[in-house]
């Protein structure tokens, strides 16, 4: 008995048609599907039925093509990009222009508690700075100077600390990756 109304097989034409409908190259579709470019080339050139998880993804994308827009990463427009992660899941993308004191974010989860700024979708630069500091050890404390020395940082700067520690805290599985 089949539990889900999703075909267990698809064909090369199904993948080609979906990819073209979505406006994706083979390489872009490979990235979306989490496979190699060669795999997509093979899928699109075979006469054999294609099986596996790709069949479910193809069905979902046929029904919800806007998902590709939802999960796409926008072009980097500011000098710094910070990925706020939970384990290996992208939760919030934070683009920052420190000189202009501008922040833009894009959330990739509906779970409010996993978002860098919770329900706030337009954080101010000050809120961004507070967020950074929340991902560091306290500014004041007995061992702050020792911790800074261990990290090779001359003074307390949340961004420098996060670049060294990835903002990892002992009590959670969130972390940050900084791109400049």
C-alpha cells in the first residue's frame, strides 16, 4: 500500500520541464536538489525511470514553485554577511554595512525562536550590535581579560570575538559564520 500520493519514479522529461519552468540551469537545479551537476546531466539524458528522494522534491516543487524563491540567497549588497545557523540549518541571513550603520535580514525559518531577531524583520544597527553581544561572553566579568588574551583580541569587540568563536555558546546549538 502506498502511504503518500507521490510517484516513486519520474523521467528525464519531468526534471527538464520543472527545471525550465523554474528558470534554473542544470548547475542551479543541482544546487537546489543537493546533488552534483553531473547527476542532473545524467537524469536529463537517461531513458530509464529515475527514483529516490528527487521524485518527492520534483512533486513538491511542481506544487509549490515559489519555494525556490523562498530558499534562494540574495546577492550580497553590503560589505559583510553573517549567516545565523542552528546546527546545519540557515536560520537568518544578516547583511551589514557598518560604515552606513545599515542592516538587512532574510529569515529562512518560520520558527520565531530560531530567528536571529525573533519577530523583528527590520532590526536597527543598535539591535544588530546587541544581538552580536548576546552571542559573546559578558563584557564585564572576572575572566574577560583572560578570554580576550586567549583569543588574541586586544579589546572587547563582539564582532572580533564572533569571528574567533563563531558565536558558539555552551547552552545552545546556534552559531554564526561571518563573510567579509
